[in-house]
C-alpha cells in the first residue's frame, strides 16, 4: 500500500488528478483545504498505468505546487511514524481492535451514567408530582370544608351566628361549637346569647382568694415579662395590711435577671418584710427553714422563655425541695395570644398548679382568650391585676366580673353597631 498526495485548485481538480494518476481503485485517505487549493491523500496497491507525456505534463501544469515536491511518494510509516503499520489493511485492523477493546467500558459507563441520570430525574419528577398532589389535596379539602360550613350555616343560621360571635369574643372555635350545641332551639337571639354567657360562667372556676386566706409557701411561675414580681409585691402588701408585716416573707430564685433581687428587696423594704435569695434547692431549703415562723412565704421565680432549658432546671429545683410543700401558681398575661397561653400551660404540666393569675387586664381588648384557656385546661383563676399600683391594682377573680367584662369588650371592640345592643343587655343579665 502506497500513499500519494495531490494538490488542486478545488476538490474536483484534485479528484481528477487522483483518478488520472492512480485509477479508480485508489482509496482517499484524507482531504484538507489549503490557502491556494485542496490537498488529497490517496492510497493505492498496484502501480498505476503510465499516462502519456502530454497527459502528465497537463496534470503537472494544473498543479504548480506539485513541481516542488519530491518524486518519491512517502509511505504510510513516514506519515504516521516508524512504529505504525505499513499497510492500510493493518491500520484498519489495529483501529478496529482498539475500538473493540474500549467499547465495553465506554458502553458500560454510558449505560451507568444514563441509568443514574434517569434515576435522579425520575426521583425528582416523582417528588414534584407528590408535592403537587398534596397541594391539590389541601386546596380541595379547604373547598370541601368551606362547602360543608356554608351548608351548615344555611341549615342552622342561628347556631352559626352564635358560634361566630363567641369566636369574635376570643373563645376558641372548639369551645364555641361545644357550648352552642347546648343552645335551645326555640329561643331568640338575645335569650341564646344570655344562655351561652351563663354556660361559660358555670364552667369557669375560681380559687376564692386562696393565697391570702390559706397562706403557706406560694411560688409564682410563668414566662418573663408577665408581672410576677409586681404581683408578689401586691399580695405581700395586702397580707401585711391584714395580718402584719412580721407574718410575711419574700424569696427570689431569680439569679439570671439583672437587679432581680434588688427590685424585690425594694418592695420588701417598703412593706417591712424580709427578703432572701436562693439559687438552688439546698439554699431554698435553708431559707425556708429560716422563715418557718412566717405564715405566708412568697417565692418569685425567674422568668424563662418556653424553649429555655433553664426552665426545666428551675422546675426540678422545686421538685427537690423537701423542707415545705410549695403551692405553685401560673402567672399569664391576659393580652397574650390564646396559642401562647396554651403552650405555656402545657410547659408546666409536670408541676401541680393550684391555679393561675392573669395580669395586664388594663392592656386588653378581649378577655375571651383568657376565659377559653382557663375552661379548656380546667385551671382555676385566683387573681386579676390591671395596673402597676401596689397594692391597689389587684382583685379576686370573680366569674360574673370576667364574663360580663369579656362581653362588654366584645361589644366595644369586636361588634358591629347592629348587634351591640343585644350583647350589652346580655352582659348585664349575667
């Protein structure tokens, strides 16, 4: 097998040269475009038949560059290197063998990559489909609930109106539906509203001033900012007015808040009762022993957030105390969201709560949340506070006052003018 190069002004000219020089059995190995024409590399096995001198001269004149080339044609070994095969057949066999050896690996890699890509795409598509189906299900569920609610409103318009009114007052939807279900069917709107307020009043529990009448060791607990320290000062001042300052003592377990002890100590100095600080269970036992002759001992605890791990440590401190039985009361803000109150109460499930104290009633626009949380958790209410004055701004929790105040607030802040008159009359009736 021999190799020849041919140069022409275009592809047709170069091919004609190949055909004239090597015949129709020549094999075109490659072609390349040059600046002044085209180069073709052709291979042949047999020596071509010599053409006439005229034909050869014409062929050479058609390609001026050919005159500068050596007369001897380079072999395939010279083109691709000394180690390469010297025949086209050997070259093709070598290339085929190399392709066959690399084919299984490449094919396997390609199949593996294709499989992985398909798997990832399939997983991604499936996740999107599931998310879309879940979204559609939520939308359909919302529409179905709306249709059912509208159907119920059409079937029982009075009950739907009363339920909406209780929810507007701050009562939870579950409790509102529950009490409305007991409403007599043949009563008017005003009679039904009075009935519902009385039903709520019957389910609301109070402690009847138990802290000041029963005395003992009392701890006020609750989140930060609920007014525990001020409430303790109000209770201590009330008790000192009735029984003397030598019958009451104050203890703080708040070692985290800046000036927590100083604030309580200032109240103690004004009231005329001693104030001590106890950080752990051992110190608390010791201080309680020192105050064993006091009739009322009030403990001011540190206020922590609901997710603060230090709260658990504080609760464990009270469980470990063995010197006296501590009665625990939860202090909550009446103007807090119902969900916040509910979560706070659950946080103190491990503590046997005697009752709760609601503060900041003067900052409220609704009291239904307070009433609803107390009823649903079966938690008695002991006291209500509505200001910062010590000891004036504290009162015993009374059911009639709480329900009537909740109804008046609903009339003032949450009602349309058309129905406000009925609620005002109903709140007076309770």
